[in-house]
């Protein structure tokens, strides 16, 4: 991710949605090489399949209700709750109702930027 950044003031309406799964879409908002913020919308019943990556991640449940898996543990989280994912921990979500997650990654997810191009 050499010169690719989105810094300064960012109007979400200027950033295109990217469909990333059935009932799931995201907007990659502010980022540089070290830090990234992503807004992800889920329709009721949609799934963020279990996966892992070397990035640290903290996620705010902006709205809705989700079943969140961290390793082998699952919990229900609602608007205002959050979860932290250390590097290489398998994690995923199921939208129990329509909702929005706000993901923050460090370092930035180069794979997300490449997929958005």
C-alpha cells in the first residue's frame, strides 16, 4: 500500500459501498499504512464467516445485534458493545438483526484496498 491512503476529512457519501458477501457491504473510510477504519452493514441473517488475519482489530457494534465468535467462545453483542481481536485469532459474526459494525485495524488491511480497486 505505497501511496494509497484516505486521509483528512472524509464524507462517507463520497465513498462507494463494496459488496463483500450475501447481505454484507462495506465502506473503507480513513486509512494510511498503519491504521484503517471500515464501516460494515449486515442484513438480518447475513454472516461474516470465521477467518483470521495478522492484524489487530477492534470492532464497535454501532447498531443491531450480532452473535460474535472469538476463538471457540460465542456471545451476543448489541449496539454500543465492542470486541477486540488479537492477531491470528479466528473470529466471525452472524447478524441476528440488521446492523452495522465499525472495524478498526492495525496495520491497515492491504487486501481490502486491493479488492476495492
